[in-house]
């Protein structure tokens, strides 16, 4: 059977249209897609379009008006921090807060002696309000802590052994910070009289008098007779000074021997005993001081409202004069 020319071209290997090249015709060069040449067929173009972006590519910056859009990194779970790093930071923050509170708000104090028995006993701890006397003056009957440097009380302070090394010095500073140890620079007493008062001891019943009024002091403790040098005639308290005495009257070095205390030396008011926990109690002003109204100076808490009223009065609009012969209302 004789094949036509078209059939021969279609069936004979090596002819045009088959995989092999035609005899005598140069072979077509292969396309290398790895060198960045674009694919010729639509299928290759579609595959290239669907390929995922390279990981780690930089995100395009967002315009400023799209600030509310969440960044892809915000969806990532937070990384856990090392506990070994957090503990030192927490300790430093706690010490800084304790130092700040101690310096300006509340400070603990250790009771080293029995001069305030039975109200306060040895080894008790009290909290002292250091803010209150920035708002008002000291009141009679309050228990206060004051600094003795530059006063007559300094000679009665019990000396403390100095730290022998840096470790003991650090422990001493921690004791002072948290009120865990003795302090020979501060005393604690009860205020009996304030500036402008006249105080004396004693009347026929052995009571202290302030401005001629005898004080009934159930908190006073005596385990022996008073010393003769602790009885005194009328003493006028200077403005800005205080007369303080210990509740343990026959075992207290106070204003009877050390003189008056400037109010500027007062650190704060002891308002609560926190240790031992079983003896927790607050300290108020005894009722006997409520009868004392004469004498004494004006408190800061009173002066402040007076100053404020004067300022408000100066802010008022001026009153215009009325018609002649008529006073302004």
C-alpha cells in the first residue's frame, strides 16, 4: 500500500511535528526558567502567581490614618519572661516603695525602753503617721515621736554600739527601715501641753495641771514614788513648743528634766501598735484633755481655711457704689 506524502510526514520518525529534530535542521535551545525568564504557557504563569511569598519579607508600612489596624506581629503570643530576671526587679521595686512610704507617709518604730509603760512596752512596734502634722499642729494628749538632736533630750539617749563591719551596718539600716531595732535618735512621749499653755505638777492629789485644770490620767503607771526633781512649778510653754511626758511617770526622762520640745522636731503621731499582733490597738486622745480650751496657739488646719477665705474674698467682683446718699448693699 502506497502512502501519500502527508501520511509519510506524519508517521515517519524524525519528521516535522515529532519530538525529534528534522534531519539537517539545528536543534532549538532549551528555555532555562531558573535564570528569571518568564514562562511561555498560561499554566506556568498561573503556578507562578499562586506561589506563596518568601517568609521573612518586610511588611509594607501602614499609612498614619490606619493606626487602628493590628499588626501581624500583635497576634503572636507573648513570650514568657524568665522568673530569675523578674524576682530581683520585684525586690528592688518593693524596697523603693517601702523607702518612699517610710520617708513621707508612715514609718514603723521600735520601743526600746519602758518610759511609756503600760501603754507601750519594750519590744513593741508602732506605726507613726508622718503626714498629719503637715496639715495641722500637734494636739494635747497625742503620742508623738520626735528627734532629740539639738534638744535637752540628747543627753539622756542610750548610746548604741556602732556596726563592726559592712554586713552589720546593712542589718542596722534594714532595722531602721522596718522598725525592727533600737534607735537612739528618736524618743516617744505623750504631749501634755502645747504653746501658750501653763503646766505644773502637782496639785494636792499629785495630778498634773494645765491652765489650772487637773488632768485625770488613767493611763499613767507608777511602780514607785516620783523623784523630787520631777516636780515643778508653773511653766509657760513658748509658742511652737511642746511639753511631753512619759506614761511611766517615775521612770521617764521627759520635759520635767529635758525641757520643752520644738514642734519642728516632731516626726509624726503614733496612732497604732502593730506588734505583738495580740496587743494590736489604736491610740486616741484621752477624754481628760477635752476640758482644756484656754491657752494654746492656732493650728495650721485653722490657719489654712482662714487664708483660703481671704483668697476667695479677694477674687470676688468689686461692689459698685449706689446712687448718692445710698450705701452699697
